[in-house]
C-alpha cells in the first residue's frame, strides 16, 4: 500500500483491545474514505471515542473535528493516570470530582456494585439506547456499556466498554480506569434504587425487617427514596471483603 495514499496509524494502551490481533501494538496503514474527521476515522477502526484522550497527527495534538489527510501519521492514546499531558490538547473531558454513572441494561449487577461503593449509578432494565446517550450527556454521567454502537454516539462524552463479562471483574476495571478507590463511600446508597441511605433506629424499622433482626442488630440504614432497610448481616461481610480487595488495588498500583 502506498503510504502517500494511506494513513499510518498506531493505537496505544487499552485502545488495542478494539483492534484485530495483527494491528495491535504496531503501526499499520489504512486508507480512509474521503476526508473523515479524526473521530470518525478512529471509530471506523474500532475504538470508541470516549476511550480516547489524546490524538496526534504528524506530531501535533488535534481535536476530534480535525480532518484526516492521506500521508498523515496518526497516534491515538487512551487516558494515562501516570502521564501528565496537561499542556497537550486533549479530546477527552477532564476527570470528574464526583464520578457518576449510567449503565446499560446488561450491566445491572455492576450497577449494584457501584452503588455499594457509594457511586451515583443509574440503571434500569428498559433504558433505550437514545435514553442512555441522553442521560450521559445531559447529566454528565459516565456511560458504561458493552454496546459499541451506543458508546460511539456523538453526544456521549464520557464512557467505557467493560472488557470482561463477569460483574466482579468489570468492577475492578471501572475502579482502575476512573481511579475510584480513594473516592469510595461504601454503604451510602441503596442497592435497589440508587437513593441515599440514612441512619435508622430499631424502632423505626420494626415491622419492615424479618422477625428477630431488631433484637440481634442495633444499627440500621434506610433508603430515603424507596424505604428499603439495610443492616450488617452475612451479605454485608461479603461486600466488605470485596471492598477491602478493591482498596488493595490502590496499594499495589
């Protein structure tokens, strides 16, 4: 292939997950159709734009609207927590002080895990694709989905494609990708509806918990929205063990 006709491309880091094996970790030539924007050019090769942070064309940082020309060299980078690229033009949005999420219909268990950690996480089993994209844009939420078509919608600014299909592994991915460990506030959100939890006395929850629970426990939480009641049973111990493992990630990275 003539390099004067094609574009020399290289993707870095986790963006290689979206490429065919023979293209991963190396430069390759690609002939674009017409003069596409950088966003359309990148997504035609696989990676969704919300996972891209910096794009260099012939060594210069560009935005997603830049038009790709034959003979150019394009380097595409994901976010790097350990690399300071502040002076460089970034196509990715700045990190959120308080990360908030919206998740597609197939990630209900992941939504529950994120709520367990205290993160505002919207999920319903009937969210349509356009609703997911609109909520992500209008409420500045990180869209978590394994549907690349949704993630590539133009209005989506923040997003991530969990690589694993296992909810616990997906949680580890999301915690690492968005640096959530230090911002966790476990057991402050309702696992069922995402509402905020408040402290409750045994007499306040009497009749709303199984018989004998108020005799064995003195600390309760209830959801301000759906009134669901929580207490530190065996399920709490399992969740605490998972939280402790997530905190270990911060110490080893």
